[in-house]
């Protein structure tokens, strides 16, 4: 990256880290990304353990599908299946939308070129592996290595700051889990399937699912992956 972009990227990351609301994060991301042709944004939490991949949308902006329609997690994954590529990706990648045989087709590409909607998807990793991602889209985008690296830094900062603001932060008082709930979540965190956990603990699969459901309710979260993250962050299980 050239010196100007390096400085702008670092300053943006610092601004995002200090943000006290989502609007500030959005403003900084737009300021950095738009000069390079990116005017569509999706920021979300994700998990490789979730069939849908996308857990929670933090921010969606721009006309992604050319119809002016709103986008929820289910619609986004169904209409933009290239998102599933983050399950095998280890770094940011470019994608392109094409209209072939009357249908929209998305594909991972080496670098953007030509007309049409294209973009950059940045997977974000943490202690649990894949934890989220940000997608930038636009037409006539800059696909240089320096922009890719710069936007990757900004996207990572945006994800962790948005999660801090929109989900229960470290230090927030949360209900304590029971011993069995902590045990089941710890096994989930280690990558074990519910059937294996049930066999290990001498429980039925339904009982394991009940423990997970109670843990989600007690922690005030929607998904098991979120429960695992919050339990780790509040010291109730080890990461």
C-alpha cells in the first residue's frame, strides 16, 4: 500500500475501534471505500457450524440485487451463494455477479474486470475460527492489492466494533450457566457434534439440545455460536 492509503486505513481502523455507535462505523467505512468504487456494504456475524452461514446481519446498505428490496440473512445467502466460499477461504477474495441464461450467477474471481456488479468479501477470524465477514460491492471497483489489504483491515475493525456494540460486551452482567450447560457449550466450542456430546455424557440428543436451548435463553442470545462466544468472553468456559 502507498503511504497515503496506509495512513488513511490505520486512522480509519482507530476511528472504528473507538466508535460508540454503528452510524460512526458506517460513516468511516463509506469514507474509505467509496473513492475506490464500493457503494454497497454487508457486515454480518457468521459461523461454519451454522447451515445458513450468516448468523446476524449488522449492516446492509445499497441495492445489492437491483430491485431495491430489503435484505435479511436468509435472502442474502440465497441470492448471493458465493458467501459460502468464506467457509473455505482464509483471506479476502473478489467475486462477480453475471446474468447468464436468465439467472443471476455469482462466481469467485481472481480480480475484478469489466462491467457489472463485483465485490470483495473479507472473512473475519477469531478464537472460534470463522466469526464474521464483510462484503463490499460496486461497479467499476478498484481491485488492486493495496485496496484489498486496506479494506480487509477496515472490515476486520468494523466487524469487531459492531459486535461489541450490538451484542453483549465483555463485562456485561449475564446470567450464570449451570454446570451441565457450561459442559455442553465447552464441547460445542471444541467442535464436537451434539450426537457425540450425548454419547460422551451419557445423555440423549434431545437432552443435549435442551441444555443448549436453556443456555441460549439464559445468555440472551439467538444462536449456539453466539452463546459459545459470550460464554468464553465472560469466562464461563475456556476458549
